[in-house]
């Protein structure tokens, strides 16, 4: 149990505040327990969900009476096709789901996992809405499958809805159809570039997909904006992008990995010459590092001589790290599990009335990993 929550449990049971007494304001509680106001707000939402306090208005919370019945467990629906067992821990949506489930469990709430097939019909949505009195989390892959209209469909049935924003189209995130949460990709990109500059990097190259080969996703837009702003602020040089398409034959076997490395080496010929070699190559994810490193090695270029930096921080768990030992020079942990926790908090806060007003985007600060091999 969260230490702050446990302490408040003890204080309420010891009647530090009498039944019916108004609790101090968030700021006073934060000072009393020497924590941040968001930490206090999150724990107060749990206490309200448990029935230990009553939320009389967004700012007024009153201690429940000793004979007050604890609130019946509420149910949140999780709309997804995923399971919690991720391959290599690489899928950020599994991490989002784990964070959501853990936070709901800590808050004493229950979660019903719903297959998107059930939500694809009006009758199925009515059945889900009847059970999900707390609200619904719609993961990115379901929005891709059923379309953004699924959010409005559930809202029309009186359901609270939250969604992870990572892979949504830019226009949808900007429209803010419901409460959203995501990693702060601009901040992560800024940290990455400034760390490269501190290591003496001057020439940077990005690996990008061919134009118009994938939807214009919010995470990509945010990350590229952060990269370009930080590169300009640090006075670094961005050389021509390295455009590499997805190669569909790869099945993760060692022979298939060798083929992928040979294919990637064809895009890296410029790295053989010092005059055209970048100091750093920025990749979208740790999953791309091994084949790029192996491709450089095939060209006689030491992959350690170029800073290969990436996102997601899962290189050590990858099967491909056994084929190619070169680790990323830097990586960014998006803290996807914390994104899931934030989505659970949004549902609970809306249900308890501690969060009011228009839908918001709650951003989670990422973590720069300076030693992906050991960190």
C-alpha cells in the first residue's frame, strides 16, 4: 500500500479528525504530510472511493461517520484485445494496462476487461455501459479498430471515458474528446538532445519512415517538435534524414536478423566516410538499435563510434540483444505504467467530483536513461 495512503488510514482510524469534520485543504494536508498536492489529491480520491471521506464539493471533504457503510466496489471497463504479458516488455500499451489495473486495485475498484468485438454493436455497448459505473478506458488499438466515434457512443450512454493519447492522430488529441494521458514526448526529446550535446555530439541524423506510410500520430509530432527545438537551442547540426522503410520479412530469428542487418547496411553507406558520418543517429525505439548497429558493423564501422540513441528503454530484454551486443548510448523511458496510473486517477477523480471542467491531457514526465546497458 502507498505509505501516504496507509498513514491517512491510520490517522482517520485514530480520529485525528472527528466524524463529520471537514478535512483541511489540500495545501494544508500537503504541508502536514510533506508531500506534493497531486500526491494528496490522488490519495484523497482513493479515500473517497473507499467511503472513508465524503466529497461534498470539489474542495470540501468531510470525514464519514463511524457507522457509514463503505462504498460498494465500482467497476471500470478496460476496452482492449491485449493481455498483460508483453513480448520483451516492449509494448507500451501493456505497460499502460498494467499501471491502470494496479492503480484501480489499490483504490479498491474492480476492472472488467472487454473485447472490442463486444463494443462494436449498440447492444454490446449498452451492456458494457450498464456494468461500468466508474467509467471506461479505451486503449489506442481499439480506437484504431473501432474509430474515435466509440468515445462519443459511450458518452451518450452516460459513461465516463478516458483514453491513452500516445498513438492517436494529432487532430483527435487536439479535439480532446475525453480525458487523455500520455508521456511528454517533447520533454523526452529535449532531454535526449541536450544529453547528446553534453557528450560533444555536433552532427545528428534522424531515422524516419517514408512519407505517407503511416498515420500522422501525436507522439511522432510531439517528439519531432521537441527534437528540432532542442537541436536549434543547442546549436547542433541536423543532417539529412535517413529514410528507412519497414521490411516485412523479419520474424526475429537469427537468420532473419542477419538479412535485416544486411538490408539496413544499404541505407548506411554514408557512415563509412568520416566527412559524411553523423555523430549520433536518433531512432524511434530501442527495437531498431540492434539491426542498425549490425548494419554498421557489416560496413566495417564500429557501431560504438556513433551514438545510437532511442526510446522505450527495453534493449536489455530484447531477443535481438543476443545477436548484436551494441546497446543504445541513451534511451528514454516513457514511463508508460505511470500513464496507466494517471488514466485510472482521471476516472476516479471524475467519479468523485474532485476533477471538474473540460477534458484534460495529463502528461507524464519521461526519464532519460544514460546507461541503457546497465540502467
